[in-house]
C-alpha cells in the first residue's frame, strides 16, 4: 500500500469553503457531512484549511459564527502532496506532524483531493473485505 499513488486512496468528493465565507458555512458542513477538515479555496487554489479543532479552540457561541470570517481562523500554511506522490509520504506526514488530513493539489496548487487517516483505514478494509459495503 505504501508504494501506491495517493490518487488511489484520496477522497475526491470534497467539501470546501471560500476565503469570503463565515464560520456559519464551516459549521454547516462540519455538522452535516461527518468530516473534520475543510479546505479553504481562493478560486480553485488551496488557500488554507480549517478544522473542528480550530472551532473548538475559538470557543465562540454559534450565534457569533456569522460574524467571523474563515480567513480569521484558518491555517494558511498547509502541508500538501501531489496525486502521484506515494501513500507512504502521507503516512510520514501524519506520523511526524500528528496530522489527520493532507490536501492533495496539482502543479498549479489547485485542490484535487484530500487524504485523511480515515482514508487509510477505509482503503485497507476494502482490500481485506472487498464484498462488504460500508
């Protein structure tokens, strides 16, 4: 598995927000889509990432979310990988930095996917139990 391309493991069904969005949009996605990391886009280009942990640290009531811009709390410097990088590269980033998600970008820094620790589990489970639907 570690020598396979990230493109074989990454998620391509992406939920994103834009630079001008507020935490209200972030909260709506996080609470309905069962994810913990949302890439922030500037057009198609990755501009940052926002996580459930970011909201937890902020410790604001939901009523304040419409007044807070994504850019105020997102992490703008994000480790990224390319679709042709090896899965082992993602594993190293996860282990060395305690990350749980890494956005996948193309040569122009356009977002094309994301790989999470859950993607690893899902991928291995499907290899071991190909006839089970989760």
